[in-house]
C-alpha cells in the first residue's frame, strides 16, 4: 500500500463529515451558527421565541383561524413535533439502547408523532382548524 492510499482512506471519513455539515440553505446556516454559539445561542433563540409568542398571542396579527400568523403556527407545530419526537427518542433509546436508531423502527414513530401533534394542539385549542 502506498502512502497516498493510506492518507486518503484515513482522512476520508473526516472529509465526508465536513462536506455534509456545510449548510445548503439560509435556514441551515442559521441553525449551524446557533449550534456553534452553544448555550447562549439557544438562550437567544428561546428568548426570541418567547417575545414572538407574546406579540402573536396578544396582538393576533395573523389571518388564520386562531389569529396568529402562518409562520407562528408553523413554528409552534415544529416545536411541538420536536418535543414529542425527543420524548419518543428517549423512550426508544432507554428501552432498546441508542443502537435502535440504526434500524427503521424509530422512523415509524413519525406515524404516531404527527397525529399526536395535531391532537395535542387541537386539544388545547391552539389549532382550531
């Protein structure tokens, strides 16, 4: 084996990881920066979301059935989905070990989580449609 082959195969996983972590949209670049900021980045996101939520819920500037903007409804749905999916991840990883995520079974949890998000947000009266 010549040295070029050795170094190429040695560094290939690192190169692949770097290339796949390059953001491909403005949204992914934003979340990459938030992740790089660590704890304080997430604190800023939470504070911004709380301020946005207070404005939306007091002024009701949107035209949707609940009075909020489309973007805020999407953000609330996405946040709720993330919380429910995190609970599902904790359940699967504690019950079956984290290696369960190398199989297809956790992906089937979306069939449960999507309807639960809708039922929850509809049940608390946030989504009225």
